[in-house]
């Protein structure tokens, strides 16, 4: 996978903006990517040295259809 295929988009929220002050950034990534691939993609695209990568899988909300 190419680096631009691994990183889909940055996640911009108020909480993540506060994390950026601590030099921590949040991205939506491809489901098949592992920590090593994510770290390499970030280092390649942004020309930075990555200290660590944390991955969290968040399931979508279940929807209830009622009348």
C-alpha cells in the first residue's frame, strides 16, 4: 500500500486540536494498515520522526429505525 492510501484523512475535533499542542495527531487510516505501516506513512508524508503509534478501532453507532 502507498503512504497516501494508508492515511485517509486527519480527524479534526476540539479534543484533537488540544492534542496537537502536545505534538499528537489523529488520522483516519485504512483498516488493513498496521502500526508499522502507519508510522512509516506519517514519517514519509510529513518528514517527521515518529516516536509511537496508537491504534484504536471504533465501531460505528448502531441505528434503530422506528415509526
